[in-house]
C-alpha cells in the first residue's frame, strides 16, 4: 500500500510504499488492551514493604520467664502480636507484578495500533526528521511546520542512528523519539501524532516479523 510522503514544511512531495502487513493490520482492541496492561505491569516496582518478625530490631531476649508469672508465655517481642513487632502477611518488596506476553502477540498489538492511527490520519511519513544539531530549539521550529501555533504532541520515529533527534526531543514535554526497533503500545497510544521517517519504514518491516 502507498501513503503520502511529506517534507519538513508539511508539503506532500511524493508517495511512499508501506508494508500492508504492518499498516493494514486489523484493529484488535482486546489484544491492544492486553499488551498495554502487560507493559504497565512489567514496569511496576514493588515499593510497598512491611518488615516481618525476622527483620525488626530487638527481641533477642525472652520478655519474661516461661512459668510462674501468671502471664501468657512469650519468646520474643518481635512477634506480630507485640507493638513494634513484625507484620504478619504484609506487602513484600520481592513481589513480582510482571506478566508474560509472547512476541507474536506483542508485535500484533503494535501493528494494530499503527494501522488504527494511520486509518485515523494520525500517522505521517516524512522525508527526513534530521536536524542540523541536537538542540531543542531547532527541532521545535521544525515541528511548528506540522502543528502551527499548537504545542507539539508527537512521537518521532527517525531512522537508526539519528541521535540528534533523540537528544533534541528530550526537553520537549509532549514529544518523544523512539528508534524503529523500540516501538511499544504505550507510547504509540500516548501521543496524538506519529511521524515516521522514510528510511525507518524498512527497519520496522524487518524487525517486526513475528506476525506474517
């Protein structure tokens, strides 16, 4: 299939061939939701942690002798029933929230999102995303050709090795740059517009090969 190719001034200059296998993939919302949940859970860090009886300090000495005091027997003040003791069944930092999603499903979800956004006219193919120097000001002036007076809200996918774009986009609040081999469902859905450099199309086609 073919799509319009734009220059840096947002003018259509040619047609570019794009793989129908990737950009013509059917929309599968359930699969996309599953891939998004998997990505978010895999990035979750288990910060909550309650100390157990083996982690709290003190409790090395028996509080009182076993018999003869009239009180219940206790062996340590680290017991969960004591104030300042360990917590029974509390949250642990060793908890694993990750969810496994196989390569075929993950790549199919990426293709589904790309196809849907292309259908909604939210994907643009540009001749070049290269900037003369890795400065935010230079990239911002280029993006103004696409967005006018509106604040840029875009995901940039330059060709492999285009480091200037990655560095220049890091200071723009609603702009992110990803390599063609680093696509993910979260970023594809987070940004309103997606700009793909012409030379990155072949890298996307060759890398996401799990789904034929």
